[in-house]
């Protein structure tokens, strides 16, 4: 009866273990704005469930055909779902807050290696609710994170085409948090990023699988004179390809509890339990962390007990302290003097007095601390004592490499270099860090709390420099005077404005218009400026190469002499000449002339659009306001 009950217990447990991990899919749900797919959450970003034609399924917000401002549809997601997740970062968000969508993966096995595969792409959208419509930009990049940064993959998002991106990690628990994170930087392109994740997106790479080892029995009596038994004969069936069956003396495969020779498993004095596992040696992972594949080796009756050669005496140790070597601060326990070691035993060291857990395999390079020594009989698998009273302390007596050094600061104030909105603190230090030290920064003069994670990209504030010895864990001073003030100034923000007295054109009408390139942030441009102007097919657009008076709002002097002009059948490209800048809060004025062509039907509406050229915009950091659309109308 007990065997039948145990069979059903194994069957039920095996079924539970066979349940694969799962992740909530991003597609298939109803489209919606400012929402997430079921089981997903959004923090610091706007998320939507989109269709092939509309962001969030909203009728007036449409995907655009690649390279145009015409409504179109994106490619279907590879999963075949009718909807997918879209996230859009919000501009000017605090960088110390998460900007992510996330979900939980369940059904994992700790120690197994998993891969998440996702399809990602970016596309442009147009909002056709107003007149004129507005058009967005592409998204730039995204991070895929597992368990809040345990594993992070940086993805440069492809435009208009789904691409597979994978991230691999080793599970530490049964659940894991998966996040898609928009990194907020000064170069943030706040365009939509589309994500397609299927329910089967998680792959378990561990060959050991999840099933329990199947056994044909669960107890055996040891035989004399060795008081051992062969427990390998209890295993039925084949191990998964690429794995082997291993045995431990506990159901959690704790290091140090391995059975060296399962063909000769000891019965001990009162019987010993052994647990079987499938093991993938390549990834060092097991089928389970709680084996129920148990075999009890009962002690052989009337056998003369094998004497434990380790004895019962404490280890005789003539050394109580070992000093670590410099500068690595690692100690060698071989320096401890051991005498009177019994024959047939070996010496084992542990970091605890009860020889629990894994013994220290490399005793020549141990960290500072206290270590306990035992005699061990490998044949009888026994120690001299359950609790060692004999210990050695490894101490560090190395000089601090940072002591007596001083950080030399070349510039007590640093300003960001546009288009970056961060400061590189390392530019304030002239000297190379002394040998054995590294330069670290804190936001206080007493190195309290955590150091600055990345001193090359810090925000505005006051920072203090230290030299730090990472081996001895000491600083050059407890009160730094190497102070730097980081100042973040606003960077260039350009936007075009088109001024014209009237947009209605009769058959003979012609008039001037001007394009104002305005700077909004109060920062001078520092690079070449370029913008394009569309050429509506029903109108002739002309211009002069020298300054003149444009007949707009009673007459405005333009600055055409500062600009170079070129054109093709669709666009006029205007580029600033060398040395031309637009002052902070200032503007440049470029004049044009517009004439309706003959034969254009009345009530024709065409637009003319000045667009600042991305990457050739005088240091502009805000691509969201880089164009403006003006509708021209033909009348009788």
C-alpha cells in the first residue's frame, strides 16, 4: 500500500514539475489607448495595445508608410496576433525613476538557464485629428531587463521591420520580472516602440528538463562487509539526452553532499537516504531543486562497524593567525601548522565550525575571516568531530594604496557639452590614479552612501573626488576637498515657423512668405543648420541668394545671404553658411516667393512644410518640434 501511495505521489509531483514556464503574451487583446495587455504593467511610460493601422486602435492616430507622411499599416507581428504592445517614453521625465513595461514569468526552476525571445520594431505615427496633422519620429533604443537589472540587453530598435532580440539568464527563483525599459537620455527620441511577445517566448536551455528521476523501488539493505549497496540499479528509463543521473545525500543537491560512488553507497549506522537527479554538466543545472526520487540504504545487519580513521580528537594546530598577502589580501591556509594527522585521512577546511555546506577547495587564496579545520576519512565518509574548536583567522595587514594621495582637480566647475544634458566628472581630474587605486566620486565630502555609478554622465550638483583602494577598501581621506560643481545648461532647441499673409490663392495670386528658424532654450547654435522645404506641385517656389525685403506683415528683412540653397523635384534644401549661428532665444529669417501654377483646379489643398534636418540642426536636442505644416488653397 505504501508503494502504491508513493507511486501516485511521484506521479503527481512529476506532473507539477512538468508544467513549463510561461509569460503573458502582448498580443491578441482588444486595442486600447493608455493601457497594457493583461498581466503587464506600465511605469513612467505611456503604453497602448495597437493594431496594424492605428496606435492604440485610435482612429485618428495612424501608422505612417515608411519614408512618407501618408497613413499606412505596419508589418504584422511575427506571432500572428492582431494586436501588439506599443510604448512611448515621455519627454522631460526624471531619470531616477523607472520607465518601463513589465510582467512576471512564472514556473521557472532556480539554476536553469532561460532565453526570452521578443520581436521589436519602431514606426512613425501621424495624428490626423487636427488641421494640419502632426507627425512623430522613430524611437531609438530600449533595454530588456530580467529581475531589475540582473541581466540587461541594450537594443537599437530597427525601423518599420520586426526583428528578433533575445536575452538569456540563469533563474534564481521560480518567478522573474521581465521589463522593457526606455533609457532616458539627452538624445531620447520619444517615438513609439512596438513589442511582440508570445506565450511561448521563454525557452528552458537546461537539458535536464523538469521531470523527476523514475525509480523502481525505494529501499535496499546494505551488505557486509562494506555496509554498502549499489543504488544505480533503481533508476529506470533513459536520462534526457546530454544529461546523466547523479546522487546526493539531500533532496536539494546541496554542494558537498554529492555521492562520489553511488555503486557503493553507505548504509551508515542507521540507514542513509539518497536522492537522484538528472544533471546537465554543460550548464551545471538539475531537473529539480527538490528531488522525491529517494532511495534508503538500510544498514547491513550484524556487520562489524568500519572504524572511522579520522578519530574523535580535535585537529592539532600550531597556528592561530595567518596574514593575507599584499596587495590581493588573500590568505594561504597551508601556512597553518598541522601535526599528528592520522593515517588515511585528509584535512578539510570550512568557514563554519560544523562542516556544513561546501568545504574550501582552494585553501591557498581565501578571503579574510575565520576558518575551521577537520580530519576527514573519505572511505567511511566521516569527520573527526561534529563541531571543530580549532580555527585560524586570516587577517589583512596591508597598507592602503590610497593613503597619502591627493586628488588634483583641474576645473572646479564643469558644464555639459550639448547636445548632452549630462556632465563627465572625470574631465575635472588631471592626474592618473595611483597604482592600486581608482578614482571614485560621491555627492558628499565624507564618502558616505554609495559612490556615483557612472561619473561620465551625472546631472547637476556638487561632487567630491576620492582615490579608493578596492582591495583594502579604504580612501585617501575621510573629508575630500576635491570638489566639482556640475552645471547642466539647456541645449539648443530649434523649431520652424512659416509666416504668410494669406493662404488662399486665386489664379493669378503670388506672394512672399518667410521661414523663421527660432531657438527656444536660450542657447546659441554651434553647428551647421539645415532645413528642407517641400515644393507643392501646384505652386512655384522661388528665392533670392541675397538679403532682401520680404512682403510679409508689411515688410520684413530676410537674411538669405547667410544661407545656401539647393533643390530637387520635391524639396528645397537650405543650409547655413560657415560661421552663421542663431543666438539663444533668437531667430533666423529666410525669404521665399510663392506663385500658383496655371491650370491647377480651384479648391485644391496642398501643404508646404519646413522641416529641420535631423543630425544637421545646429545642436538641436528636441526633434519633436522640427517641422510645421501650412495648407495652401486654390480659389477662383
